[in-house]
C-alpha cells in the first residue's frame, strides 16, 4: 500500500502541469497491476478470482489506452448492445474506483468542486468529472447512460459529453412494466442501435446479440449455482475482489471472458473446504480501501461476505429469440427500477439462500436511493430476525471517511455475530 501511495503522489504532482504524462503513469500502473494479478497474485486467492481480477484491470486499461473503441457508461447501461459494435464499456463508477485505487481521487474531487460542482454530489461522479476536466481521461467514442438508480446520471453524462464533444445517449427507463412501457424503451434501444451504426460504421448483427444473451444466461446460471454452494464453502477473497464482481455481472456480462470466470467459479468452489465462520450479506457499495473493514474481512477465516445485492439486481434469463424486447424487460425489471418492497424481498431471500448470519448495509455519501430506504430495510430484517448493521461513509473518497465510527460499530456487530 505504501508503494501505491508513493506512486499515486507522483501522479498527483503531474496532473495539473503534465496531464498526459499522468495519464501514461496510470496506464503503466494498470499494466503492472495486470502483471501482478497474473504472475504474482496472493496464493490464497482462488484461480477464478485471479481471472476476475485480471479481467477488471484489463478492461479499464484497454479502455483508457484505446478510447476510440470505448464508451462511457453507467453500471446499468445495456452493454450487450455496445458489445455488438466492439465497444469497451467504461462506467463512471469503475473509472472513479480505479482512480481511488491509485489514492488520487481527492485531487479530482477537489478539481470538480473547484469548477462549481456541489460537495453533496456523489463522489463517483465528482471524481469522474474532475478527472476528465483535468485532462487525465481520454475522449471515448460516445457516452451511453440510463435513468436507473441514480438521478445524477443524465446531468453528469451531458456535462462530460458536451465538454468532450461526443454523442451522449440517455435511455429513459420507465417504471411501467406494461406493454406500453416496453414499447417505449424498445424504440429507444432501436434508436441507440441506429446511432451506434452511424458512429462506429459497423452494421448491427442481431445474431451476435443472440450469442451474447445466451452467454449471459449461462453466466447467470453458473453464478447462482456458485453462490448457493458458497453457503457452505470457504472462498478466500478481499473487498476489492468483491467489488470486481460488478464487472462480471454488469459491465462485461455476456462476454466469453466473463462466462469463463463464472464457469470456473462454479467449478472451483466445489474443491474448497467447508467454512465454519460467520456469513455476511452486503447491501450497496463496498469501501474497498477502508483499513478497518479490510482488516476484519480480507482473507478472513472468521467472517465471509457471501454476496452483494447489486450483483443480483436482475438474474432472470433473457430470451435470445427476441433480444431487444428481452433487454427492455431486463432494464425495466431491474431491482433499482422497482418499488422498494422488491429490494426488501430480494435481500431477505438472498441472505437466507446464501446462509447469511447478518447483513451490512453501507450508505454511500451522496447516494439518495441507498440512504433513503435503509431504515425500511432495517425494519424488514428486524422482523425477519436477521442482525442488520448500517455503516455510513464514502465508498471511494478517503477525505469523507468516518474511521472511528465505522471501527466501533463494525467491531461490535461482528462480536455480536460471533457470540451468537
């Protein structure tokens, strides 16, 4: 960690005067991280997790080094369609997370706030915008986002897209799951396809999309099977690797590389020893940098995160025979696009299925959908008899951290579970 911090300090010193040099240092750092994950990975890490680690790092590295084949997205963009046009999807959340991994997020957040962005805005968005305004991020082919979950998406993408002078496509996902709602979104998806054909010069191949959906269906099947087995098995992991699963379930879903990870996860977990500690189900984002939480959970034999609800936001199989309509149904039916009661049901069902002894909900600074519903979720879990811990903090911004409070509450909660 000291080496990463030192490298991050060197990058920060070059941001203002030499942004291109700072960008190259980031690319070099990602290349070194890829080498580490493939050649020098921690021996405690299962093979499938090493594969996932490499996939996530390479996705960001490739997107930054080849922006002409990249698109800015959010976590809920229908990446299956963009894959048909050979586009690498770089989400705002992923870009900011990796910048935080270099310990340089504060420089970009300060830069964004200096441009007039509100301090209360989600730090993922501030870090992303600050990085682009600083000249660190290269200009991609286009940007595609959705209205799901985050009300900052449209404004962030429009602002960045205007500055970058690239096409910005905003998908307005209706809450209405009726046929009329589906048709409304299908028209937008077809418009997206036509725009992508014009922008990339590539003809849309619906048969390729069908292949991607079949691979996505198989990936989801293996993932659910692996999580069910994980209820009894030890799976050595870290907070960072837990967050990397979002690459597999969202940003790279449907690709051959992601399918390989899920197959190996499902297969390898059969070979793991039984787990006799306490199991945790995580709700919302994980502050992967946090020393207190890392010390308690990274490669722990006593406590294990079973799953994160964001990775289970839509596990229903898709219909390759009618791929566009199926993707519309997927977007409309996303957990974060439904009434909060559905989130209560999913968390309870998933916690029980994965054998969770307790639930931790992390309320990320600036995220209204998370903070707004947490007390309802806590009450629902109280009625179900499942211990529930609320942690307040920031998933990427160390300046906005509350280490003392998190340490006290987390240690007390884990001690409670241990006694039970």
